[in-house]
C-alpha cells in the first residue's frame, strides 16, 4: 500500500466517523423532540438531508441505530465523568447532560439495567471503579465498596437530579440543579474520602 492510498483511506475513515457522529447526534435531537417512537433510518435520512442509502450504510436497521444511540450516551457520560479537571465540575456537566437528554438517557438506563453487566453498557465503568478504589484505599472491602460507590455515582448522576427537578423544584433551571448536585457530591465525596481525580 502506498502513502497516497493510505492517506485516502484515512480521509475516507475520518469522513465516515464525522458523518456517523452527525447522524447519531441528529437522532438524539429527534428523540429529544419526542419523535423517538417514529424514528427510523429512513426518517433520519430525511431529517438529516442525506441520501437514504448513505444512512443505511451507517445503520442497517432501526435497532442498529438505537444501539449506537445507547452507546453514544454511555461514551458521553464516561467522557464527562472521567475527564480531566475538578470532580465537582465533571458531575455538574454530567447532571446537565442527563437533564438535557432525558429520553436517550432513559433508553441507556434501561439497557444498563438489562445488560447483565454495567461494563457492557458503560465503557467508563472500569476506570471509574479504579478511581474510586484509589479514594477508598486502606479501608476494608475497598474493591467491593468501589463498585458500590460506582453505582452510587451513576445513580446520583442519572436519577436523583431528574427526581429532584420533577418532584421538588420543577421551576428550577437545569444548570442551577446541576450546580446544586455537584456541590452536594463534593460534600459527600469529602466526607467519604472519594477521589478527587
């Protein structure tokens, strides 16, 4: 393979990845608009202004599209929670993501509960548990407790803000709720010696 062919392959792959990401993000938008039940690959092609065969090249069926959407949510949450910088800021960003994308987060949450292993649906699971183990080091049962606290972190991120928003503060702005949860997480983390990342 010569350098010119290799460069063309890289460009083709980059274009594929870019289009693939755009299509997933457009599907997420459509689902957020309440059009998830109607969403099909043909509808996505129409809404994205693309040729139907191009979109079918990316997703052979509605099921394949929904799988990619669920995986996108898991990757996005993992990127936020395990990113660099202040842990409270990352929790704030994750909570805001959850509040802004309730439909697809629900879809992912159902998959998470049914998958038979959190590591199958959440690529950030092992790194999250390792971070938590570091914060619990020296304590009895640290490894088992790290997995438990990983579920606590996911629960705090996925369910608690939505419940709080719906049942306690329906009038409150999503960004304010996200900041409130991040501060509460900071207090909790400080008291439990959880990692600062």
